[in-house]
C-alpha cells in the first residue's frame, strides 16, 4: 500500500489523500492514522498482542542512567536489556492477570506510606519527600502507583512459586559438607607459549580448520545507513534566552512553592465593625510603610496574639491550607514582599513572605534556560518535523532532504542487525533499515519518533548479503588458530605422559607448587579454573596421591591431589548455604516459568 502511495504521490488524487492525512493529524493527532495504515511506528515489540512502546524503553533507560548505577557508555547495551526486561515483565503480568492476582488501592496506600524512602527524619511518611523522590526518578504519583501495582502482582506470583519448592534437611547438610570441604594438592603449569614447542601448519590443516569452523568466518547481512535527525534539545542549546525571560520563568515556576508567611490580622464582628477593622488595618499598613518592623506592628495591631508574639509568623504553608482567598494573596508575593490590606474570611490581613522554599535563581539558571529555550523552539521544531515528513516521503535520496531542511546527513559504516550505535542503537530503529520497504524497495523510512524531542529518517545507502568470508581474507587468523591448537595438543600430550609416569609410581623432576587446605570459596591467587578442576577429581586413597592433567584457558596443568578433608563446621556458613540452596531452587522454578512463558508467547520485535 505504501508503495502505491509513494508511486502516485505526485498525482492530484494523492495530494488530496495526503492533505486529508495531514488534516487528520492536525485535528486528532498522528494516532488517528494508525488504525488505517497499520501499527504505531513507536511500537518496538508486542507480547501476545500487547504493545511495548519506544517511550517505555527510553523512560526505563533514563531512570537507570539517572540512578547512577549504570555508566553512560553502557547505554546501548542497557537499552536492549531494558527491552528484554519489559518483555519478561509483560509476560509475568499477563500470567498474573490470568491467575486473578489483585492489588487494592488500600494495599497500595499501606505499602507506599511504609516505604522508608518516603519517610522524614522522624520516620513518618512525608508527602513532600514522596513527590521529590518520584520526580527525581521520572515518575508522577499516578505512574508510580501503576508500576508499583504491577510490581506487587509479579512479586506475589514469584513468591508463590518460590514457596512451593523446598529442600530436605539432609540435602542441606550434604550441601554444607561439600561447601566446607577442603583439598590439599600440588600442581605444575605447562605453558602453551613454550618456545620449545614447534608448530608445522600445512595448507591441508588450514583448509580443514576453515571448513570445520565456518560459523566463525561468516559475515552477516549488513547495510550502510544514511540518516537525518531533528533534535529539539540541540536546537534549544543554540537558542539565546535573555535574563528577564529567565527570571520571569523562575518566578512562574516557583509561584506555587511553599513559603513562610507572617501576617497581621484585624477581625471584625462582635467587638468592632468592618469599617473600624479596615481603619485599624490601614493604620498598621501605614506604620509599616513608615519604617516600623513587621514584628512590632503585628504585636501592636494583630488579633492573632499567638502569631503576633512570634512576629506574626505563621510558619511554612502550602497552597490549600488556608483557602483560595488566602492563597491568591500569599502566592502572588515574592520573597520579602508585603501585601496591601486584603479581606479574608471575616478579617483584614496584611501578609508578608519571609522565605520561599525553592532553589535560588542561580541554582536553576541552566535548567530554566533549557526549558525556556525548548518552549521557544517548539514551533520551529514542529514545523521542521512536518517538513521532514513532507520532503522525505517521496524523495529518492536523503541528501536533498538534508539540504532542503539544513540538516546534517549522517553516514555509518557497515552494520549488521543490532549493531547500531547512538540513535541507531535505540530499540527498533535499525530494524527499519532491514524492513521490506526500506531495504527491499529502497525507500526512505517513515519519520521515527525516538522520544518527545527527536525525529529521525533513515535510508539504506548500500547493502550486502550474508556471506562466507573467503579463506584468503582470513588465512592469517586460521593459521594462528591451527598453530595454537597444535601447541595445546603438544602440551596436553606432555602432561598426559607425566601423569602416566606418576600414576605408575615413577618420580619426575618438576618443581611442584603447593596449595594446602583450599576450599571452594576461599580467596587466593590460584586460578579458579584450577581450583574447580581440583574439586572435580575423585578422592585419593589414604596416604596416596591422585594425578590428572587439567586443561586451563592458557595451558595445561598436572595436578596431584593429596588429601581431602571435611573442614571445620561453621554454623553461620551452614545457615548461609541452606539459605542459598532455597534461593537457587526458587530462582530455578521462577526461571522455568519465565522460559515456558517465552516459549509459548507470541513475541514480535
């Protein structure tokens, strides 16, 4: 269908259709077209028909990066991991929903107020800390509750599975015995890189190795990609914002911030009339204007004697505490400002803001500059995106589009599926390069929405099929591999000969290295591969040694196992082993469910 639209895009009929499409997007948003022209291009995967959107993946990536637990250079790998994680979470959620798992609002509330991350220094739940922590993690209260509800469902499911499996005390005791077992052995290392080992690599051996290991020398299907990118953040970074605009933005942003308020209150009713109260309040205001302090004036005139003794201080307030009229007066003031006489709830007030609980202007300058600049370039960004949609739709290349829109045409080296870097590494983007329309038909991709601030169009500049790299191109690599195998085999034969002599009761002239009372979990300079192989050997007879050649990553060792002992009983270690045994069993059960769900699911990426 898209091909026919492209082929006819210059006809009047096509222009009318495209005009209607643009009108639909303007009135109802781009989502209005999905039901007609296919699935949402921002959908990076679906799990049994339920979509996972690119924005979901990007949001999880940014949360992980902001947490500081993942370095920025691992963003590409993280993005793929997050997509895999979201797919698994979707499968578990669907399974839990099918099983009737339910979490009530009351349960959610109880869990949230009990989380120590949202408690103040007195250990009580703080709404302010709650909001700040969520904002820092990229959550709104609603989205946090939604995610928490799903997490609890999945936790209940996994806990139910975990508690359904158990190990017997005898199994735990045997596992503890094996864990604390100690072994004493001697060993000698034979190095593959020994200069005395001669290799003779023939053409026949090279050909045989190449034929037997062709998967190592297969080059996957690859493309070279061209793409243009519109980035609102980059546009904003180049925009100039004047100082007054920044200060206006700061005031607007903090107009609802909590603030410390002092007041002078003159009531009317039984003791005085409204006019008498206003006259007293106006006199107090006049005294303030003539230079009298707010504290002294409050002490003289205010009917709120409790606050008057504190200089009129009401403490720090948030919007909504004293009602709309009070808020309108108090939150219209800047720090240090004093209001005129205002009538609120049967009394006249004079308000003064002594402190605003908000970051200083200089602390927020860069963030304000970025936000203001983003707003200022918004129209330009939207216009340019629309131009990109229009120009790239039927263009026969991307260079002309880049020139028309004053964009940079980016070009990549050869890339296989899943090998993109930067924006091309984001979920689903490089997949477009291998799609039927882009790769097969040679068209530009549709405009890809990476996130709220970035739009991208790509095109395949060059393509090559998967192929077996010729032997001539990889001959050096093959010869090195054959030579390494020959050296490994020569060293192994040497170790086997030494082992045969030792098992026959003969002595050999080698410098044994000692390893006494080594346990499975002990920290030492010994190679873990060597320790693992020593623990795989059967027990020697009392007073005898057992000899065995052991192949290691960088050579071969001859190991003489001399003694196996039980080790000392450690109740703490035994308890730890028992706990680990239960956890490993639980993990195996849960992983079994996940593997089964993946196997049976309809997953599209």
